[in-house]
């Protein structure tokens, strides 16, 4: 293929690459905020955070809500149940479905972490004006909706 048949890939200008790098940096910063002090993995924190917002959900609902792999959520749920941070009970309407909720202990951990991650978020966007923050979230929402509408083949 001659060089005239394609455009060069410049990673620093390639949106998927940049988003991935920034996302990884943020994930590491968040993890450093809660992992050692609260003995949580990023996926376990994601489960706690969702249940802190939604009060109760099934593992499948958490997978869909967070766009996280079922195996990862299942492992996190099992560990959180063992550590008594969440409870699991069978749904009265569908015995195959479990309903997950924060325990009092899990809620206390969630409530301890929230101010820490909100402070981290404030630090992340400290260089942006309020208008830039709103615009950034609007643009991120547009990209999210566009990604959701793409028909991506299974080999990707």
C-alpha cells in the first residue's frame, strides 16, 4: 500500500487513544484513593458506587449500567458479599435473579469514599471554568450517544 492511500495515525490526536490514556490515569488515581484504605478493587468500588446511587439492583443490571463484563461484576459481588459490604437476596418475582443492596457496613464505606472521589474530581477539573465543565460533559454525552449508535462488527 502506498503512503497516499491512507492517512497516518497520530496517536496524540487520535480520540480513542487519548480517552483511553486519560481514563487509565483517572482510574489509577481513583484506585489509589480507596484501594488500600478500604480494601477495594476498581470493580468492587464500581458496584458499591452504583448501589449507593440505585439502592438495589441485580448483577446483570449493574453490568449493563456500568458497561462492565459479567465475570468481573460476578467476582466483585462475591467478594463484597463475603466481606459483608453488600447483601444478596433472591427476587420474589424471579427466583433466578438476585437483588443486591449495600449493608450498613457497605454504606459506611461508600459514604467515606464519596467525599474523597468528589475531591479528586474537583482537582481533575480545577483548570476548567464552570462553562467549560458543562460543555465538556455535553460533548462527552454526544460522543457517548454516537458510540452507542455505531454498528460495530463482532471482530472489534
